[in-house]
């Protein structure tokens, strides 16, 4: 049973901080998001992306 608890604790140690960062969505890390990388490749601006998100 200790193995299960250790594995859950290890998973949460890694998953929780990244989940919190994704939930907060800091502007400084948005350049690493896949949708922004795709938009940059297509030549879209931040205003175009914001418009697309409002339309959803």
C-alpha cells in the first residue's frame, strides 16, 4: 500500500504545480502555448487570437 501512496505523491508533486500554472495562465508563458505557436506560424496577431477566443 505504501507504493501506491508514494506513486500518488510523486505524481501530484509534478502535476499540481503545472496545473496551477496552466490555470493562472501567466502572460509571460503564453509564447509556449501550442495555440500561440500555431497562430504565430499563420501570421496572426494577439488581437486575432483574442477575437477567436471571444467567438468561442
